[in-house]
C-alpha cells in the first residue's frame, strides 16, 4: 500500500534521495550566495538587497501554513515537491529578468513561497523511506551540503557572480528537479483526515515552555543573534568581491566544508562542554568572524578573511544544531515537533527578517559615493563592526542569564544517540 513505509531502504531509494538532496541545495547555493553582488552591479541599494533577501524569511513565516494546511492533508509529498520546484524554477527565471527593486522583490517572493516549503517536504519524503532516520538521514543530508559546495565552485570558476546567470542556472535546476520528484517513492499526506489548527502549525503549544527561564533566555537569544547573522548570509559575497578576492563564491564554500567537519566532531565537544558552552562558543564565533572581516584585507591580512569563512562550521553547528538538540531535550515528547517549528519560526522567520532589514539599512548607510553620487564602494569596516558588536552583546547577555540545570552527561548521551 502507498501509506506503508518500507522496512529497509533500498540502494535505489538511497540514490534517489541523495540526488534529491544534492540538487535541492545546489540550486539554493547557486543563486542565494551571489545575488547581492549581482543586484549591486545593476544598481540596487543596500536596502533593496536586504529586502530581496528578506523574501526567504517571509516565506519561512508563511510556508508552515501551506505545508500544514494543504500539503500534509491532501497531497502526496513527492507530487507537491515536483509542482513547487517547477513553479519555483519559472518564477526564479522571471526574477532574473527583473531590473527594478519592487518588481524583483515581488517575483522573488513568489519563488521563495514555492521553495521554502520544499525544505520540510524533502525531509518528509526522506524520513518516510527510512527505518532508522537518526542513522540513515545524515549520510543522505550531507549530499545537500556537497551540492551547495559544488554550486559555489561552478559559479566561481565560471566568473559569473555579478550576472543573472546563477539565477538562471538555479531556475533550470529547479525545473529539472521538479520533474525528477515525480519519480520519487510515494509519500502520502501525513495528516489526511485530521484537523490541523493554526497553533499546531506555528508550534504555539510550545509557548508553555517559555515559563522555564533557561528556555526563554535561549529563545530570545536565538531571535536576537539571527539579526547580526543576516549580515553574513546577505553581504559576504559582495564584500569579498568588492575587496578584490578572486572566485569569492568558490572560496566561501570553505565554510560548508568546515560545517561538515564540525558536524562530525560535535559529539566529542558536546560530551565535554554541554549545551551552554556549545551555544556560547557558537555565538563567540559569529562575533569573531565579523571582527576578522572588519580588520582583514585582501593583501597581507587575507588570512583573516579565510579564517572568518572557515569559522562557519562552528558558527552554524555549535549554535543552530546545538539549539535544535537543546529544544529536543527540553520539550516533552508530545511537544517536540511543535517546539522545533516554533524555533524555526522565531529564527529563520522573524529573526532573519529583521536581520535582512537591518543589514540592508546599515550597508546602504555606509555607501561611498563619487562626485556624480554613484556608489563606488562601501565602508566595510564600519559595516562589519555593527553585527560584531550586536553578536557580542547577545553573547554576554546569554552567558549571564542562561542557566541550564541538565547535566552534561545527559546531553552527551542524547548527542551520541544521533
């Protein structure tokens, strides 16, 4: 029957899911890393670029309604994936042809509304085919990180960062991936016949966990730290290109390589440090990265740029992955899915949305103009010092206020089980 999960995943299914992960993140990495550089070249201001990047945050807020109210109740996940990727490819191609900020924003928002739900749906398709997701999923999910790395290499080596070509490569990738999704094993709607409320979709049942001071401090800190985080995701590529770095997109993939390494060694650190110090180190890495960008250069101090990029593994794994594990530990079994949804809403939605707006305003405020009032460069030192100080303040407040009573041995056991 279509609704019965397989007892063991075949090599064919594993290969299909690996291809799905690879091209899902290949497409995302192809356009999102270099978009700021391209938009700056065609005359968009910092606020315009920040608004463009805010589309994924808006979609992260809205997409749970689509997945919860429609995809999970009425249609097989692999079919929804196929339709969304094809529509996403068409809208992304249309966005690549837009030359005004308003038109680009609205068309890219349509693309983001198609793309962001697929992040949850690829997990649903994958988990449905697995007997033991905690053991089988990491080996497949890592193909997504590899796909992102390959996209960076391709874009960088072709030297097409300041053009619309990466958007069109990602658009073609999305259409082909959408067609491929129709060949995936069937994954029936998980909530067919069951009433789903808005509070379930947004994880509002997890609000009760905010009565715990440690959890409340963690959630508020997670929201606040995502504001300076947006500076890296939105403006690092324009910064490196403006600084004169060759193949900036390819070199930024060193961050994903370090992400893979630190993911593998996380159990070792988790057993010795526990949740609080893992989160503190993650926040400290974000602060250090921005100071490195502020005071490095593309000459004798270029090592500071590379070190800032390589810190991505600690920045992402020690903060985001540790945070997800902490929420899983903290929430009762019946609330775990709701709590994870609430965390995603707070960070990837609200936090990144505010960060996109703030980063765009700060970058535009520090434009350097020529006599004809054309933008010729930016005061990147002053720009990077803003998120550095913001992340540093959140770090200090979190360190002072967060007091988790769980013992490190319990945390280590949970981490080793993943």
